[in-house]
């Protein structure tokens, strides 16, 4: 297994909008949407008879330069499908490459290694934009059970994403229960711990609805409270809410600044810990404070 980090700073992924590769109108509108990351989908949202045309349309859009400066990912088809290798080859040979490939239904580390090798061959050498990164979509019972192996599989890996619809089907979980964010806690923690243990981002999957209603916001706030870096959206109307939910507010930023200032002062006095507002703070709490400030700066 390779180290799971290439050393590049992580992208901000508060909002990751999934855009169907087979919808030309949605592809044309994508550049105007303020999502942190645009994820062009060649998998579940694309009918079998449209797979090849969707690949061509997404590749043409990326290569046109219309998305220059944007964080762009492509969700390819899963390992074992007849489209995966052609998907990866088409992406890797573009002059304007996406920043990452999302592998759906990731179940084993060897699948990540396979796609990494396909990218090695497709890229054909160093590129000014750097190597294409990988994100693993964890959406089966096997993927959950092997998530630690997946997280450690490749230096190209940048993030783990939890996918609820397919995971609910894999587990036999009712959709009614699947809409309760708290019901996913043990599985969310499994993905989060694997990601953090290997220096990866942890991204929450999409809410199973298209509006930014109270249930959607509850789900987003729950994920953020657990420690996830962001969440997928399946409708442009959800993007603004996610950008706001996953951005620390002023009170959090002020708290983080006070923690670091107090700890710095205590170190100047020869102590590695101090009290602030009745709470003992040390390096462990400082790490949380630094994470808040990184999120605030984006």
C-alpha cells in the first residue's frame, strides 16, 4: 500500500455539486454555480445508452477551458463495468484535466490501486496541473468493512465520501430510516476515522431530496458537527446552504483565535497548557482551533 498523501494542500469541499454528464443544459449552467467542487457524473445519473456521449460531453467541457480555476471532479463508472478504462483514459489525456476522479462503489484497496495505475498510464508523464487525485465513494457494506484498506491504498487519494442511497440498498435499510442522519452515526464514524487516520478529507454524501429544507439543513449540520469537511449536493439550490453551514461563523473564529493566543502566551511562560473561560486548553484543543481557522480561510 502507498502513503495516502501527495503533500498538496486540500481543496475546500464544503459543497460538491453532482452534475449529470448526460444533461447538456446542466453542463452549460455548471460554471455559474458557486459550488466549491463540481462533480460531473458519468455513472448513476447516466443511462447505459448515453454513457459514451456523456463521457464525450464532459471531456469537451473540461477541455474547453470554461471551468478554468474551478475545482472539477469526474465520477467515472465503477470497477468491473465496461466503461471504466475508457472513462479514465479520456480524462487523463485532456490538456485541461479535472483535479480528481471519483470512484463509485469502492470496496477494496486493490480497486483504488487499479484506477491509480490507469491514471498513471493515461497521464503519460508529469503535467503542469499535477497528478489527477482520487476520491473514493463508500456506498456498500463491503466498502464500509474495508474502508481502512481503501484509505491507505494510494498516494493519489484525497478524500473519502459516504454515499447513502446505495449504502441503504446494500444494507437493506429502509429509506425512511435512511433520512435520519443520526441513524448513520456508526458508519459515518467509520468513514471519518479512516479518512483522518490517513490524512484525507471526509465528505458527507447527498441528502436524499432536492430542496434545501429543514431536513436537509439538519443533515448538513449533523455532518459538520461530526467533523466532515463538506457534503455533496444534488441540486444547485442546496449549494449556498452548504457553503454557509460548513463555514465557521465569527464566534467560532474568535474562539479559535483566543485559544491559540492563550496557548502561545502560556508557552512563553514555560507551560504547555493553560485555562481559558474555565476550560483547560492544550495542544489537542489547539489542533481543533487551527482546523477552524483553516476552514474559515478556505
